[in-house]
């Protein structure tokens, strides 16, 4: 065996082993969630005095959903002092749409001279213009229910609570296979991850929207910062390190729109992956050096570095076929691979099935579960780049995720890029599958097929989107 063969196998098995560890951690979260299933927070009584609240609606070029969001925010019922800040950094016709909307005296249309700090800058600017004690934040595609504040604000009677997070649901879950898969991803994140961390007293995060912050907690943590692309995750960990407690309310549902186009979903996932790694680079040393419990530190490590799995997946994809060829030449079996792959895929699938159960939904259909892993693999190459960027870059340009609203057709904002790297990998795995079939190497085909399906899916969806954009623009 040559030195290059040894290097390939060592890197391949390190990446595959670490990927299995991250996957098994998903199963650990399932067990943790079940272990604490009975430890629910009792709904607190109505406060004697309702604190003042500012609802913040950060907008940037959202003509399809701006009016809908303002109407939903204006319908929120509250017995205390309430103001609504439309934090509008738009450069298109969104400001005109907002101005044409009948605004109540309690609704302020706030414009800045620049987009400095992006969403974090807009939220901090709005905070400087009011003395409100609490801040509720809703992104453009969310529709908060009228009783949102009545159900969330009473938890702030506990003086240690700094943030209350609601659970996202999905307006367009059944629009396509892509939106159904996204819904499965997010249901597991909230119903399993956030619930398990909250109930077991680990750190969890504000998800950027559908939550309420205490002003004092924001200030005590150092305020909103644009140092990372996930300003919500960054502030969440800083606040909890400062001693503030967070509350997750799985029964308080706030529906939102999922990206209907693959390009929008990819952009969103790229931003989240890059921002989480930036936050890990910024805060993990501080977390590990703090006096919080070891179980909190270990969970924070997995939480903040979880997107490294995309980089590991890409390494496995690039080295899988060479590793199989080397081992077959040496007469080795694929038993270790089979065990690691089965452990990884089984843990991840159990995690998503548990997410549907905890969200009180029916078990996912076979077609959806068959798509969950390939879609994740299809995102891996782009998100692996995001992980690398997060390791070396501070901040970055905040690209919004396009929202369609009630429009029947998505309005293309820019021509989606053709996924050349994914196309190369798709061709590579197709060629490998043909070669292994010709050599009657059947054992290798399930591993090849999983990656083949992911990259082919991205290519096919990108081609369909480009054709749709071309028709829409003519």
C-alpha cells in the first residue's frame, strides 16, 4: 500500500468517524428529549402589570409580504403599552407599499440612511428609539397569532428570564417535496433540539424571529452585533453566559413561509452554516473557560459546531470512491463503512421521525424520509464552503431569503447560478455507479447511490428553477 493510499484511507475514516459522532449526537438529543418529556413549564398567571413591549419588524425588500406582516402584527392583542416598529431598510418599492398601508398611531415606519449591521443594526437602531422593556421580533414571512404576547410575556414575571422563543410552523409545508423536507428539518430542530436543551437546562438559542427579548438581557450581553451572520445565535449565547435564562414554548406556534425555491433554501442554509461557525469561533473559547456545567459546555460544542458535518460529508464524498477502490484492491471488506453509515443514517432518520412525533404530526411518508438524507447531502458542498468561510471571515453580507407571500408565482430577483461543482460530483458518482455495476460490486452501490441522489437532486432542481425564472422574466 502506497503512502497516498494510506493518506486517503486515514482522512476518509477520520471524516466518516467524526460524521458518525455528530449523527449519533442527534440520537442523544432524541433520548434527552424523551427523558425530560414530563418536565414542562407551567403557564404562569397574568402579570399584575403588563410590561411595555415594542414589536420589531425588520424588513429589507419584502414587497410580497410587508403588508401581510404589518396586518398580523397590528392584530396582536395586548393589555400593556405596545408599539410596532417597522424597521425598513428596503431599496425597492417596499417603503411605498408600507406607506400606502393604513398605519395606526402605534405603528412607526423607521428608515435608516444605510444598512449598516444589516438585521442586527436595524434591531439595535429600533431599540435606541424606544424605552420599551420587552422586544418581540418577527421576520417578514411570519404571521404571529393575536394572542402571541398574552402567552409569552407572562413568563417574564420570572426576573431571570431573558428570552422566550415560540415554535415555527409552516404556511406552505405541502407545496413541494422541498418544502416538506424543510418542514421535517425545522420540526426536529424545534420539537427535539430546542425542547431537549431547554428542558435539560442546556443553552439553546433565539431563532431570529418569533421570540421576545428583555431589554436588560440584550444590554447585559453587550447588545446586537453584526460580527457574525447569525446575530441571534451570537446574542443568545452571550446572554446565557451572562446568567440569563431562556424559555422555549413548543405549544406557542407561529406560522411562516418556507423558501419555495432551491436557491433561496441554499442561500438561507449557507448563511446559517457560516454564521454558526463564526459564532463558534468567537464564543467557544469563552464558553469552555466559563464555570457553566460540563454538560452545558459539551452540548454548546455540538450545537455551535454541528454544521462542520457538511464539511465532513464533502470530504467523505470526495474520497469515498478512491477509498473503496483501494480497499477492494487490498481485499478488505466494507464492514466498517457499513457500520458507520448505518449508525449515521439511522441516528439522523430517528431524529427526524422523533421531530414529527414531538410536533404532534403523523410519521413522515416514505418518499419524504427517502429525500431527507439526499437533500442534506446535496447542500453539503455549498455549506462546506460556508464552514470554511466562517472559520476565516468575520461578519459578511447578509443576503435575504426571497419570500413569495400569496403571489401565485415566484418573482425572480436574479438569475440563479448553475451548480457546476454539484454537476461534476453528480457525473462522477454516475460514472462510479456504472463502473461498480459493471464490476458486479453490489455492496458499494448503496453508499454511492446516497451521494448520487443528493447531487443529482440539486442539479435537476437548479435546472428547473432556471427554466422557471426564464419563463417568468419573458
